[in-house]
C-alpha cells in the first residue's frame, strides 16, 4: 500500500477502529502516522506537488510531536498553509539547528537523522537536499558535528559551540513563536467566547493569546495591531458579531487579510447560526462553526494541535 500523501511504499494502512466515520490510518516513514477520510483521498490527488510537499511537512512535524493529524476536506487548505513556504533554502538550515538544539540535554549527546525519511521535518525537498544541507552545516559552516557516525543512510548529529550560538540567536528572534493573535469583536456579550473557549484552547497548546484588542480602541486598526499580527505564529479569527453585522465586522476581515498576505496561518471560527452571513469571498475557508463555548474550545484545540512550534 502506498502512502496517501507522498505515494512512497510501503506504508502501514488500517481502518481506524476508534472512529465511526470511515477514517483510514496510514503510517509512513516520511509523513508520519496520520488519519484521513475517504473523501479527502480524491482531493489529495488534485494537489500541486508543492502543496503536497507542504502537507507532508505539516503532517510529519506534527507526528514528531506525537500529534496524529486527521485530514479532512475542510482542513486540507489549512494544513497546507500551516507550512510556510521557504523564503530561502537556508530556512531549512535554521530549522535543522533548532531541531538539534531542542533535542539534546547534554553537549555530547547526538540526534539521529535519516535524510531519506526525515527531510519533511525541515521542509527540505527530498533526502538529497537534506544530505547536502547536512554537509554544508558540518563542513562549510561548522555549526554541526557529525563525527560520531556517518553512514550512507543515517547520521548522528550534534551542535558545535558555533551551532549553539546560532541556536540561541534563532531562539531569541523566534521569541514570538508562541504568540497567537485573536481577532474578534470584543464586546461583553462575546466575552465567554474568548475566556472559556479561545484563551484556554490556546493556553493548553502552549500559545499565549494576544489580547491587544481589549486594551485598544475597539475596531480601530493601528500600527501596533499590524506589528503584532506580523510577529504572531497564528491568528485566530472569530467572525461572530451583533445583529446589525452578522458574519463579522470590517476590522476582523482586515486583520485576517493582512495575516494571509504575510503567510500567517489563520483559524476561522464563527457561531453556527451566523455562518451563512459571512462575506461571500471567504466561504471557501474552513470555518469552525461552533454551537457554544465548549464546542469551540474542543474543535479549536484539535486544529491548533496541527500547528505547534517544534
Ligand atoms: Zn508518506
């Protein structure tokens, strides 16, 4: 059986006993273990190679955090967007340095990397590119040391002192990686949506919700808001609004548009009864159509789980 995402063989394959909804569980050395619904399989075959690669990277990175993704037609575009496109190939070098630094507790320890299987972890194109990247980091940049073992298919890597300095630098510049920006109508009637659903779901996933809207002027977009959207790792947008503006106010649409333009992943939510009222141009997006705070908290937590930083 071939893996549904990367088409590589062999992949473990079994109907998911725990779900009544016809999910299939795949286990792939490259893409990790994930579940997929049958109607998603047909959608996958229509993806461009680049989108497929980004989906593979999202799935594998989630699996490395022991998080098994569920692929449904609704979530597909969100999971692809969860993997930012590489600005330059050196983004992958930084990802490898961060990965190594986060996984060793002592200087002499090493981390095993199998390029042919592990390349999606660093958003590299394939095993060949990852091998080249490791060579570059060891021989040229001297940030990584592979002297412990290097056989054809497997390397034992650790950071050099220069690599640790780079790791520190990356950690500092990434300090907003746990920031989530919340765009919503901050009206007292919607306070439970933030306090009982959005904030606890973000907290549980290790994100700090940015509540700037609460202390700023409501519905006014200023430079501080734009700067915070630029620095956040994810934006949660709830479009629920009052009777005169069902389907969301202009400010929320603006903030979401700005985030999408910057490549910040967006999670779309709205109370179920207002879903038909959202702006026509946004109906293609996978809204979480929640019924109450409890429902939103649970479904939001599921979706955020796919996005945790490494
Ligand atoms: Zn695969």
